[in-house]
């Protein structure tokens, strides 16, 4: 990457501000994959982009915050939670978008982030507050609406429903075994298993 070009793009004027942010976030992901996210530093990002450390620190308090912004910018674009007429349709589409993202670069990144988060409390908190909880609250609303409309039986705990739906994806992502691919067919089978047991 041409550091002069990156530095020029980082000037916070007009539309270049968005370009500078995108450059920094992309570099954070690239370096994280190259070095491991445990070795990623703001100094390293500054050196790769040619952007001053002080400029980066004005936007992000630590490297965990940069990593989460970088991850979120990619996966939110690729796999937003979708709302459809039924919970089954909503989760079917949302989960398939997620596994498609996880079958590429985002899967490699999320595995690394989840591993690193077990020993990095700042990253763990960033993942919880900025990735898991915002998406989970949207998904909880889908479950609550399905209960209110009679699609799902009364009294279900939305968090347990979400664990049943999404837990197997992360299980297969993190624990490889024969036949552990995450595919559209897997999601269809998972939805059939869960919803046939939950449907009103």
C-alpha cells in the first residue's frame, strides 16, 4: 500500500474522511490476519497507513475498538438481520447471509476474534456491546413478535430460542469435525429441527 496515498486520504475533509476510515479499518483486518490479532497494535496500523498515531487515537481509544469497527463494517454489510413476515423466514434469510459471510474472510476473522477475546477483556466487552447485543436485541424482537402473533408458543425465552438457532453455527465454526460445514442446507435442516419443536 502506498503510505503517501493513505496519508493523503486520511485528511479529515469532505468525503475523504470516509475513505480514510475505510482504509484504516481495512488495514486493521489485513494486519490482524497477517500477524494475529493479539499482535496487532495502533503503532502497526499507523506505520502501514502512514497516518499519525495521534490521529488514530482521536477516533479510537484502543486497538480493540478499531478491530470491532473493522469487523462490524464488513459483516454488517454482508449479513444484516432481515425481518420478514414470519420468524422462520426472518431467521432463515439472516442465518444464511451470516454463514455465507463466515465461509469467507469474516469466518477467519471471527474465529480469531473470539479466541483472542477469551484473554482480552477489552475485546470481549467490545464484542458483547457492539456486535452481539445490538444484533441479539433485534433478533429477540423477532421472537417476541412471533410469540405475540401465535407463530411460536407462549412462554418461550427469546435468548434460549436464539441460542438454539445460532449456537450450532458457532459450534461448527469453532469446533471442526467431519460433516461440520455450514451451508444453506445445514441452515434449512436446523430451522426445520428447531421450529418443528417450537411452532404453535
